[in-house]
C-alpha cells in the first residue's frame, strides 16, 4: 500500500518529461492540478512565450496548481541559462504531494507560490534560481 495521497498518472509523467526535454528559449510553463474527486494529478494548461507575470495572471486565484516553469535566466556576467488563497483541504493535498511531484518531474528547485499573481514574479523566480 502506498503512503502517497495523490497519484500521478502516466500521461502526466509523460507531459512533464516532454516539457523538460523541449528545447525552447524564453519562458514556458505547464500547470498541473489535483482532481479532488479522484485524487489524481492532471495537466491543466500549458503556456509558451509569456512573461512570468502573464503566466501568473492566467493561473486561478483560488485553486492551487503545481507549475513547472522553463525560464531563461540572464546572469550579471552576460551568460544565459534556461532551466527548466485556497480551501484548506486542497492546500493540504498540494503540500503532501510536493516532494513526490518534484521527484517525478525530476527538477532540483521548486518555487512554491502561495500569494497568487503577486508571488510569481520575475524577481521571485530569479532569486530562487540563484539560491545555492
């Protein structure tokens, strides 16, 4: 028996893998939601060629999402690198599944945004990516 609260089906894992290995420039994102009735993650929406602020505006305000972001980071030395307010029960589901989602997505850094549009900014993403 698994200790996981939420399942990540194969189609979501495939979408995450395809997103990670897509060679793109600029910003792109894939939004993943938890379907509460089935306790399964599902791809909600994909974004391309939008600023981080525009992606934030597209996300629902009262329904948490995992957002895998591909962001072109411009370093001070000129180098460019490209990584890739809700109901309590939904927030708990997201918190309990974060580590599993991060492992499945195979990403090193996760920016958890709880302040909606105000929390997902260019500055917040750059600060997270520059942390050791």
